[in-house]
C-alpha cells in the first residue's frame, strides 16, 4: 500500500525446519559438506490482522579448509570499508621505540586483524592487531639475530634475545626493562565516532562497563607482551582490583593506558587507568591491577621474565606496593582453609566470625516466621545462566577470551544486584578475579551468582565512606552496598564432571534513599565464604 504502517510480529504459530542434505563436520575439522536448510514460518489471522507465510532458504556451498576458520587470519582492504567518522589509535612502546597505528573503528580497516578479533568490539580488535604486528616484528628480529654470527642465541634460555635496530639494544630474559618501555595506550574518540559511541552506550546512557572489562584484559595482554618481548605464553593469572573513582561522561573522548609496575620471578603486575579527555584535561576515573604469568611453550611451566627497573618516584612507589601485595597473596594462599590441612591462626579467626554469622541466621533457619523482615538467606539470592563457548569468543591463543568471561559475569552480577536491591545498581569495583582453568570452544559454561553480603545503611566496612563522585557532585556515601560473587563452572555432561574456571567479585551501590535486606549464611560453608570476603575487602582498602 501507499500508506505507512507499523508492522510487528503478533504471534508465531509454527516454525518448521527441513534439511535436504546431511551436514558433516569431521572431528579433525577439515571439511563441510553441502547443506540446505529451509525455514517455513506461518502465522494465524483474525478479523483485525492480515495473515501471510514466509519461507527462507539457507544454502551453504561445499568448502574445504585445512584448519578451523577461527584459527585463520584475513586482511581487510580499504576498498571493503564503510565510512567512519573516527579512528581509535593504539600506541605502544617496545624496546624504547614508539609505534602508532590507526584503523577504522567500524571495520578495523588498514591492519592485519586476526580472525578472533573480527568478532570482538573495535577496541579489542585494534589491540589484538597491534599485538600481532609486534609478534611479527619479534619473529623478524629473531631471524636476524640467528643470522648474526657475533651474537648467537643462547641455547639454554627460554626467551630469545633479540636486537632492536631502532634502539640498538638487546632484549630478552637477561635484559632489564623500565615501565616506560611497556607503556601502551588506546584512545576512544567518542565525540567524533558515532559507531564506537553506540557500541559502548548502555540503555541508561552510560558507558557499558562490561565492554571496558574486555578492553582492560586485551590491553593488559599487550602491555605484558611488550615487557616480555619473547616467545613465552603470557596468560592472565588474576585481577586484583578494578575500581571507579568517578562515573565517566558518555560522549567524552577517553584514553585507556597501562604499564608494568612490578615484576617477580615469573609474574608481573600491570596497572591501567582510564582517563576522560573531554573535560579539558586527563582526569582518571578508573584504576585496574592485573597479574600475568609467563609459561614455557613446551613444558607449560612458569618461566622467568625481564626484571623491572623503576625510573621515577611514582614508579618506585607502585613497585613497592606491588611487592607488598604479592607477599599478602602468598600469605592468603598459606592461610586458605582446606580440608585435611592444619588450621592457622588466621583461619581460626575466620571460623570464629563465621560461627557468629551463622548464629545470627538461626531465626531464619529455625523460625522463619519470626525472623527479622530485613534479612534473607544467601541461598535465596542465587541466579544463574549457561552458555556454550562459541568460536567467536576465542582469544589469540585459541582459548575463550578472558574479557568475554568477565563481561558475562559482570552482566549476571548486575542483574542479580538489580533484583536483590530493587533499584538501579551502580558499579563500584571488581575485586579478586581468579583464572583457575582455561575455557575451550564447545565447553558448557554455567555462571552462578549470589549476594555474599550487603551493607544496607552504606556503612564503611570497606574502609571508605564513599567510592566516587558523580558529575553533579553527589557521592556514594550512605548508599546501600551489594557485594556479589559469580563462579564460572566448566561443565562436562558426558563425564558427569564440573570444575571451576573463574571466580569474580563485584561491588555495586544502590540508589540513594533505598535499602536492601541483609544477607545471612545458611550453612558453615557460606558463613566461611562471607567472613573471608569481608576480611579481604577490609584488607584491600588498607593496601
């Protein structure tokens, strides 16, 4: 018709799928056969609505590949690009030199984007492309080094020492590095790139923090590589803390940067900050600390890495703080409660606190009708979802991207805090994310979320009366706090087995003037978990 109507699906009565030919994908992932899928959609009708049917056919032609498509790379040419109004810039320093590359935020045009990066957000794609370029440069330098008769490659070293022609220096496991040499940054031109802005805009007109978590993991990987600059496998060991200092303004240009701040025998700490460049200056609103380790490609055992030499007073302060946190982690692992191990003094204190919490929960457990109405059992706050790990979530090492897991865990924790508090939760910080087992394509991942504890009156258990300030000057003071725990389980139904992949901890603030129920444990395991988390949160702030 010539009239303009709004067409919407009223009801779908039937969907049929007919497959004319069988589809076979061999176990060694070598060949697809021809397949034809036919989708028939039929809808009902009444006096006020029209009725029609639609048939959609999908035909896949036979193809032959020698390896899975997600392990391949492709180069996008500028002729295939669509118009873009801004270019995110990734800058990194390695071996004393600075390199900068630009590409379209929409398509990543102009660079060798790894196939894994094609399915990520534009910032992650650019960071991964920059890392692949650095790897190619390292391979070329290594080749030149082997051809250098005067300086043969040490055969007993796990890291290949290479000569950087730009700086005239040798780099490898025996060469110290400065924080400046690993410094890496990337820009978010939100004010000029509408596509990038919409990729990061939430339904509440704020920056999607789940996307930022993905970018942090990708940037930390680049920083770690530029420090090691060798063939070792670099993996994320954990996330110590990600904390907001201020809520960022949507639409302002942002810059994410990071560098190595502390190095031990086989692990390093990376500090990253995100700053708002649209308010006339670089105002840092996010701070994050990641821990990375290096593994030997053959033995999969930890290897040594170049030592770090701080240059400025600030870098020396960060180095000392990193060393202190590393010692506290060792002590926490030693004092961790395990069945069959003698209890330490610290674990005995935790058990005492857990017993007190369990005693407070007695009315809920024994006389629920007489229990205080502002309390709730931890088991009643649980929420979960499940997904299959798809090839589109892979990282550069062929495993599921850790940033993807962090984003999914964050989104579940956000929803759980929303349901528990009844008001819009504002993200404050991430604490103590562990990476205990890798996730592969095809794994069934089950995310389980629960409220560990709450502070209904906003009291300063975490050592601070407020977390950050809004653009209008308001703070999180006296607002209810909700501390969430999300555990990711890799589930194998065929073997009837499950194992923990990651554990995440998030803190949210509820709306001003609202309140929430106090969460209490229902058994000794929940009580111990709550007591340990509360103690760690207090410790974290002191550090």
